[in-house]
C-alpha cells in the first residue's frame, strides 16, 4: 500500500478541521508524523489542532518536535510563539517571535505574520519595527502600510499613521479604510477636509455595504466636524442601514440572555472566601461612554496595569463549562443555568490562567471588556475582592455616540435605532438588578462627572479601588501605552466637554429612540 504524501495528509487534516472533527484531524496529523517524521506538516498541523481543543502543553510539545526536525522553519518558530502566548509565557513568546524574524529574512509575507503576532500581543512598537522591514521588502504593498498605520495609531503616533495612510491612498486612491482613518486622525476644517475624496469614492459603488458603509460613517464624522449636522445625520443613517444588512442578528436573543442570567441570580448571596489574592478591576458598560478614558486614568496609576478589552472572562466561562459538556450550541436558558451553578473558585483559577499574558507586572490590573456587565454577580463570586466600575452617560448622548460609530467587531445592536433602544433598555434593567442584589459592590461613574469634575471623580474611583491618589492619573493623556478602541485619538487629549451635548443636534432624528426609552421608564432629561 502506497504511503500518502505530505500533501495528501495536509488535505485530510484540513478537511477534518473544516468540520470540527478534531479527533480524526489529530489522528491524521499523528499518521503524518509517523510517515514523514522529518517533515514539519504533521507536527505543525497537530499543534494547531491541539491548540484549537485547548491542549496547550500538547501543542507546545508538538511544535517543539517540528523544530527538532527543522530548527529554521519559520512557520514552526512563529507558531511556537503563539503556543507560548496561550500558555501565559508572554516573555518567552516575544523571544520566540523575535527569533522568527531571522527565519523570515526579507520575505514580506512572513515578516507581516510576525508583525501581526506582535499586534495581537499588544507589542506595537515591535510590530512597527517588523512592518518597517516588510515595507522595505515590498514598498508598494498598501496592506503593509495600513498595518503599520494602525499600529502607529494605537501608539498615539498620529503623524506617522497619517503619513502611512497617505501613502496607501497614493497607491490606491479609493482604499476605503485609509480614507476613513485619515479623517479620524484629525478634526476636519473648511480648509482641510476629506469630504470631496470620500464622496468621490462613495460615488463609485454607493450600494455595496462592505465598501460604502465605512465611507458614510467617515462622511458623517467630517460633516459633524464642519457643523453640517443635517448632512452628518443623513450619512449616519445611510451607513447604519448598509451595515445592518451585513449582519445576522436578533436583538431579542441578547435581551433574552440578559433576562435569563438575571433569573439565575435572584438575590444577594454571601461572598465566599477569596482563593486568589487578586483584586482585579473590571470596567463595564456600553461603548462610547468613557470606558477607555477611565481605563487610561487607572492605567496611569503606578499600581495598575491596563489589560485592555479582554475576552478572557467569557473564554474562562467556556473553559469551565467545557469540562462537563461542549460549550457550543447551548440554549440561552441552559447557558444561564450553568452560570448560576458555576463554582467561583474554579472560574477564578481558569480566568487567571487565561489572563496571564495580559496581566502585567503591577500589583493590580484592569479588564475593560464592556460586556462583562452580563456577569457582575459571577465576577464577585469568583473574585470577592474585585472592583467593578460601571460607566454611565446621559441616555441619548450614549445612544447617539454608539449609533454614529462603526465598530470593527461586536455591538451588532448598534446599527438600528429600535434594536439599540431594546438593547439599552435590557442593559439598564440588568444593571439595576445587579445594584439591587450587590449593594455597594459596583460603582457607577458618570462620564459627565469625569469631564466636569475630573479630580474629584478620579479620587472617588481610586478610593473605591483601594488605591492612593496619584497626580499622574489627572495627566492620563500623556501616559505611554497603546489604545486600540474607537477612542484612540480622543484619549490622547486632555478632558474636554464638547461631546456632552452633541446629541442635541440630532434630537429630531433620535426621537423614536427617545420615545422607546421613556416608555420603558428611563429618564432622558
């Protein structure tokens, strides 16, 4: 019988992975290693499968076997960095990724892969350096310029980011994301604006959602800067309408999820003994309500490391559930019931294991995954000494800020006013329930208070977190550290109040949303 070739094994493993048949994919990878021990395919693909089913140590051992066969193999070196990262060995992972740079040599695609790994690891200065090398190897590749521009933007290097976006547009004048990003980096003025370029791009394909929606959002921002609020609202509505057509989403599922989780935590439960010695700080709420601003204030404190928007709690919950049953395809009520019964100490251990790469080396750390508001009771069950900061904002100001933003991921409720209203109402009811059953454990922080009374509000937040006041927290806009959210430009500036009343320019357009909120008993004025 003829031994299958390496390519045959690759095809079989890929086919098994496509249908999530992990056991047969792993068996095929093992067969490939047995037949072709000096080829990297069986080792590398076996390691991929092991990572996908959360067998991190096995994944590392397999990739080390591939490197024993081929020490200079670039794919294996970079994948080893990924394995180390998932194991929480962030320093070793960075070292492994830097070693992969030598194997990448002047191959632009390989260098790009390393740069993207550094982006994922929030090592943006390293990412920029690698993208520099990739661009030197492929100077006319606009995608490379866009990658470097994004990293520069996260770092607050807006002039360098703008220069890269200009270079992208020289190579491709109709590059949508570059056109949009260029306008976001600075306030548009009558003398210097991107309106004509954006309109010219939009005229090329005005009905394609993926192409036209970002242009509408960019035009809305430009017209708002220029004070033409009627035109801005027209583009906000058009951009949201197009973006909504791209999504398969039912807001009723999100509302049902909130209600079902609340039903599993009906009353105050005594806090268990702390098993971790950790006091993480969770920043929760809706997007565009000042959460990034507050995270920057906290991260300017010498004792707090800003972890950023982490999916770790959700993943840790899935990891705990997976020990007893597959976490996929759970019905809403079944998922909520599992949360209600979940052991806090087990969840805490799982969370800390997964958060390790983002933990930093300061005594305290923050986790700014906004939708962790779903899990406030569970957070305190796992971490009795946790602090939960809930950002609030005037309802129409909050909803307008969400509605005018095109998010890169998540927040599918934000593109239709009725769905936005329904989600907002569900969120407010959920937070009201948490405040009832967790009295004194969640601190509401109003965005307006941060803006109008920065020092007093900062002192209140630090006191709640058990931290001494540090003046550096008032100078957050000068702090080092990357910002990857939609507020990446704004939080590099001192506090300003011009956005507090911006929604009033669109009061008539927001009237249907206002009526829905008021009918639900939410005070708007």
